[in-house]
């Protein structure tokens, strides 16, 4: 288990992404994945109010509702760490105080709980003063509705400004960031964001840890994959991308693990990463990503060089 820096949140080394719940996984499939995850000792679930508004017929909040119904039925709310987000739902956009407070209450209702363990600013809102946003979070924390706050999709400059403002004004501070980071998408995070995190002693909880499924090994040269996410991996289907997957496969055989487990292990080996996020539409997929292995320094170096 991993303790998230600056918190008392003790979480599994895999954060289960809830973006597929109510989208590519229906309620029954989602509950089966959640059951399998907790059976393996998993306790860290990531969702957002906007999941999965993009699916035709959905309005947003479907993922939260599924997780809330599941947790209530299992009676395990106190045993799981739930993270959700505000700012990207079409009817609840931005980080104004009014919006944050209303969105939080709606998320709590869907999650059928009276507190959120980790509440993210899902994306920056430069139209709203930092003070207003952080003061709203301070109110929610004082009320016991939110335990900790984090940031997602912030520029390094804006993240640094927010962290400094918190420190200078005794306001709640973002204790983690959620950014796009994986073996196939590295430069932006490593060059710009990681130094800010190191300076402020906070870690990243990366999303798209498996590069939209490319790093599971199912995408190979000349192979057509039937997946809702297939269009999102085109940029990775290059000689370099296939070389990375081949190396992952080679290392996975040494560890008797899945290819996905190796890709996630590489992320955990990075100095500014806490625990990566990955999602599963089926129990079979969950069994692949839940395997936690430790790579040798040589294996980490090999993957790092291949993916540069």
C-alpha cells in the first residue's frame, strides 16, 4: 500500500479508473469489476462528475451513481478511498465558488456518501480567482464534505501559483496532481510539470497510464482492434511504439505478469509518481492491471530509453 504524500490516505498501488462505468461498461459489468478490484485488496477509485456525459443518452454522473450504489450495497464506504472531480461537466463548468459547492453536493448525492476523500479541480479555470476556488474548498473541508483537494490538467505555472497562494494565505493546498503521463506520452510532464512537483513535494497520479490501451499489448502491427478507444491510439502505432510493446512483452515473461502490469510498474518507478490510474471494462481486464510488480533498474532504464 502507498500513503499519498501530505495525507493519511493509504491506497492500493493501482487506482481504478471509473471513466468506463456507465460508458463501455454497464452497471452490472462495472459492479463486477469493482468487486474483483476490492477482492484483490484494491481500495482507490477515481471518477468525475462528467463521466460519462459523452455517451449518447447520458447526462454525466453515471459513473458516480454506479460507484455510489455499489458501495452502499456492499457497505464498504469506509474501506474505499473515492476521488472525484469538478469543472468539466457541461452544466457545472469551472471553478467558481458557487459551482464547486453545488457540484460537490450533487456528487455526494450520486455517490450516496457524506464525504469525498480526494476532490480534484478537473481542469484550470483562469476566469476565476485562485482565492475564490481555494476558499470554496476550505469551506467544504471545514464542513467535512471533502478531505483533501488535488489538481488535474493544470499548467506548471498555474499549479505553482495555486500552491504558493495556498501556502501564503493558509488555505487548503493541492496534495497531488492528475496528469496525462505514460511510456508513450512523457516529454510534457517530465520537462515541465515534474520539477514543480519535486519542488513542492507532491506526486502525480497519472491518467491514461496504459496509453488508452496501447500498452496492454493488444495493438500490434497489422492487427485491427475492435475498441471504443482504438481511434485514440493511432499516434502510438509507430515503429517506436511497437518496439516499446515488444520490450514490455519480453519483460512481462520474466515477471510472469501481464504486459499492462509492466507498463504500470514503469510508471511507479518514476520519482514523481504516486500510484497510476487504469480502468477495466471487464473482470478479465482487471486481472491484467491489478498485478503489481517491481522492475529492476535495468528494466526501467531499457523502457525509458526505448520510449524517449
